C-alpha cells in the first residue's frame, strides 16, 4: 500500500501554558506576512523561523490572529536552542490543484526541544485534494500532502500533529482533527520508527485509521481519545517492507469508538517479512456500533489480487484486550485470525461485553491459530 496521508479539512492547535520564560519573539508580521488569503506567506514564515532558530538560546515564532496562506514549507534545524512555534491564527493550505502533488505541507525536522501550540487552526482544504487520490487503481499514483510531519525531533511538546517519524519523548494532546468518513486514506495520527509518544485527550474524525502505529514504534500510549468516524485504532499494517522492525509496548486505554469500520485492530500482510508485535494492551474501551470491534488480521490484503493461502511471518504475542464493552455492528465481534506459520501467543481476553442487535443472530467470536486465555465476563463466548 502507498500511504497518502491527505489533508484533512481542519486541525486545531490547542493552547498551552509553558513554565519557562517566554523567549525572544519573532512575529511573522515583521517579516512581511499578510492576512491576504491569496498571497503565499512561506518566505515570511521561513524568515521568522530562521531568526528564531539561529538565535543563541533559542527563540519563539509567533503567528498572530488572522488567516495566512502557506504553501509547502520545511522548518529545519539544527537550532541554537529550543524553539516555540505559537499559532494563534489560521494557517491555510492552497486549494490550487497544481500545488497538491507533494508529500508534505508543513514539516519540522532536525530540531531539539520544539514546542508547537497556540490555539490556532490548520485549514487543509482536503476535500479539494482527495479526488486526486487514485492509488486504488494506479500504481504510479502521485503523492498528496501530509498536513504536518516531524522528523528527527528530540523532546517535542506537540499539540497538533498528522504524522510522527523518528522522534522520541513526544506528547500529543488536546487535538481536534476532522475529515469525513469517505475521505481517502486520511490517517489521523500515523506513528512509525518512534519511541515514548503519548497521545491524549483528542477527538479524531477521519476516513482511515484514527491512530496508526507501524513498524519500529515502541512505548506508545494513547489515552482518552475519541475515534469516529474512521477505521479505528490500528497496529500496522506490518511486514510489508520493514524487516524485523518490531512494535512493542503499546497501550491504548480509556478511549471510545463510534460507528467506526474497525475497533481495536492488529493487521499484518500475508505473505510478509519476519517481524514482531508484542506487549500490547487495549484497556477500558467503549464502542458504539463498531464493525470488527476486536480484530487480529494476519491476512491483511486491502486490494486484490490476494493469496488466501499465503501466511504472515509477523509474530504477535502478549496482547491483552481488557474491559472492552459496547455494541457491535457485525455478528462476529471478536475475530482473531492469526498466522499458521507463527501463531499468536499469549493473547488474553478479559471482561469482554460486546452486544450485537442485528438480524443475523447471537454475537459470536472466531479464533484461528491463536494461543491464549480468557478471564471474567465473555460476551461473545470466548474462543480461546
């Protein structure tokens, strides 16, 4: 699959109070930025960024109230100190199709101690770009932009994000992200090759995974996140192109899903490269009319042709689903389809209460090539 994390309609940047003194401030208006929505402000923003980044001891880029058109831009370090990027206004992407075909909109990279906050908005105009996503039938499809990306960032305090890669010690919280259910491949938060990330207190409505955690991710925590619409919380897909880049130490807790395509999902390709997904906890999750509420899918193949006899080589082990309750929109509410080559090990179902009220009969569970145990209430009846 080619992952195209397309622009959502709107992202909000939550305000934040920082304990350290306000550093030297570089206001984008002082660099020629304009509230004119039809004028590109990239040069002005880069000017403010460069001065803040180069100042000894760091600086603060300040975007006051107003709407600022911004084309694709990269804010790059290394910097001479910590940098704050405070957005009070609205950053607006272009709706000009000739500017769509790039892999990013706003990028931060090679920065230590970066803070992004302010209470403003990122207006992506995703609905203008989604029609150009033809990857389902075009293997030469062109990239469409990610809203915001963070590469090689140390000690990031982040209050809005689209994609995180090669980061550590990251915090994402108080996010509101909105894209309609039929928007193509609009992952909410997409994490890869990252460690020690906490996602908290967020509302994500999108057309793909609300949170996707892929190869090389360790010690990731998702807490009090509401997902819907969307494809749910996903570990993977794994095994397609990352050999032995494991995923471990994942906790998704105290969260809700509302009318999503999937609920709590681990997905791996078949056939696949060898890899490992281990020590994963889904805890205290509420679902409302969720299709595939609990789903381990080691035959993941979103587009034909698919080989039904192929087996995944991704080992899944030590996975716990605990206190998962609510309603399922499908009869099989618990579906654990593991690999014949490397069966799932150490899977636990603890106090599961999922109700199905559709026309197909009683709620059911299905298990294949999985070793584990069930404890407490089991609705549907456990198949372990």
